[in-house]
C-alpha cells in the first residue's frame, strides 16, 4: 500500500506551487505515494497545467480531507475565498496568512495519522509578520503544535549533513544561547537520525564556536567549558563523536576526507554556508526530534523569479524522496 504524503503549498506568491508541480512530474516519485497538496486550487492547478504532464482530470479536488483516491489530490481549504489579489513576487498579508493556514492543516493531517509525512513548500517570514503571525519559521510552529521541546533544524544532502545548535537568532546572542545540554541533545538527535538512515556506526563531528575551537581558551572559553563537556557526555553514552574541532577545517574533513557522517554547527551560517556551496540545489531541511516526519526544500520563496517558470525543483524533489524514505 502506498504511503500518503501531505504537501503544503507555502506562500502562493512564491515558487512553491511551481516546484511542487515540477517535482511531482518526476515519474518515480509520482508513482511511489499518494500526495495531498494543501493549498488554493487556482494557484495549484495553474502550475500543474504549465509544468506537469499529468492531466488535470487525474487530480482530485477536495474541500477537506478524505482518503486519497488519486495519486494527486488538492485539498483546497480556502473555502472559495478570493485569493486573486495574490500575485507572484508580491508581498502580502493575505499570502502570509494562507501559507500559515496550509501549514496548520498539514500538521493536523499528520498528527491524526491521515498522512505519513509532511513536506512544506517555502513560506515568507515577512508576509507572516505582515499577517501578525509571531513565529520565525516552519520549525518553531511544528514544534509548538506537536508539543516538542527537544528538536533541531537539520539539513540532509549526500555530500554533507548538518544539524544546528542555534537557529534564527542574531549572531551576537549565539555565545550566550549554547549550552552543554542542548549540544548533547543535538548529538543524540544526529546519532538517531543517522541510524534511521541505515548508518551502522554513525560518526559525528562537532564544530567549535571560536576560531581554532578556542585555542585552549586563548580565543574564547565556550569551546572548553560548554562544547567539550557535551561531547564527553555523548562519548560516555557510546556515541562516536569528536570535537570541538575548528570550524574552518571540520567541513573539509566531512566533505572531502569522509571522516564524519554528520556535523553539529553552532549557528545558522556556520553550517549553511558550506552546505549551500556543495549542495545548494539538492539539500533538504528536516526537523529532527518531532513525533512526525517533516522535510522541506532548503531555500525560500524566491520572489525574484516567482511566476517565471524557471524555478529549480531539485530541492523539493529531494525533500519528497527523503520523506518517503523516512516514512
């Protein structure tokens, strides 16, 4: 029996509907599951008409969830609301509000067991703010609505796999926000994720916070007083982990020398700059520690190219593949 995968349309003014249509046009993925796209039928069908070989009559239109009877179903929860003012590439509170509504509906589908995984198309943080939605992104919403406290934003690609200690905070706050317990938690989540992927004995590397991983305290104390105890704690549990290691070489060690299967980065750009250099079109955003499976493309709404038909669907395709693998 095929699994059911829920896909949220994301911000309708962005490239979400386009990359969904293009990704589901790949036959191997299309044939592997039943897909529930949560969004506005007008925007979704327009993109399938433009970018997919699937005939529109093969797509089931629903106004609320029902068990899928077609490979692709559009769950249109807009209740025929007028979304015609949402234009490609234009910020609006309306597109922000509906992208949040699509997400909430998708979370509930997976929580209720009506879908085995959730794949989220990109949202725009500015339109969420315009709609007075006080969350910085998908990760925090899903964690809150699944009552999850020990979770992490991670990124999957073949060449590099990264888990973040801190996420969307100013760089000036990073040193005061890391802790031995949360770093230890990230190491454990990374280990569990790699085991789930089939790694027999996962190898995890932990990046230092300061240059040269603090140089024995000369360039900062956090590496020796916070990160190292977390690493030692994980080692005592039988985890194969090393660190803190200088951030200017640890990514080379993982990518080129294959010494590590996953890395723990201390802050957003420390981990994502090298990841996007080697896998910008293929990396997948995944939230670890949740009671549900959630993946997402590793990019934003791309307003600058929305509506032009040139968006690359590779990351969405990989997000669907990873969701299927985990489901």
